[in-house]
C-alpha cells in the first residue's frame, strides 16, 4: 500500500495504490485528501477485490494508515490477525510501479477536474495491468476483448 501525488486543477491530490506480494495491482483510489477515510476506502476496495484477505499490510510511515487499519479491524472488515508493517523500505516494488503511471500523467500535464482525473487514471491503471500481464484468459494482442473485460464496454 502506498500513495503518490497527482496535480489536479493546480492542487495536489493523492493516488492510493494497493499491491499484492507478487507486485500485481489489486486496487487504486484517487482522493483529494490524505486522511484516514481515504485510506479506509482503499483498504475496503482492495479487500473486496482481492482473492484472499491480507495477512500482512506493508505501508510507509504515513500517519493515516495505522488508524485506518485499526478501524477496519474493529469493524470486522479486516481480519484481526492481519499485521501492519510500517517500514519505509518494504514498499520498493510499489514505489517503482508508480513511475509508469506518473509518466503518463506528467505527459498529460495535469488534470482540470477530479472526476476526469479519476476516469483517466482508471484507464492508465488498466493499461498498466495489461502491460504487467494481469488480465488473464485473453490473448495478449486482443485489445478489444481486454477493453470489454476491464471497462465493461459493449460493441
């Protein structure tokens, strides 16, 4: 779990991203705030879309993660035996994965609205998942079927 900064309408917003132990993207969330509620929202989405509940969560030393994790454990959304490891250097895989998404965002020269930024980042994340080979059961070069599967498009 980690976050990176994205400029929207001249203001810094936060792109939260969750990964599994193999480096595959589990979930992402773009928020205007860096607070406990945003972190909890990402955790809930990641738990809902993940195959199994996490046994360990690695984060950097951001102060928003410990209250978010303990709140989810109290509410029962996250297993109580799930450990939180706030160690800055365990997120190197995540930090390196940010650069591919950030490269596309920098080339676009920022966003003008949070809603359009969310939709665009959704597309960037889908491209990144295809590049990493996370879309299974489809031929690698069948872009139309990849788009159908990722975005729910119907032709």
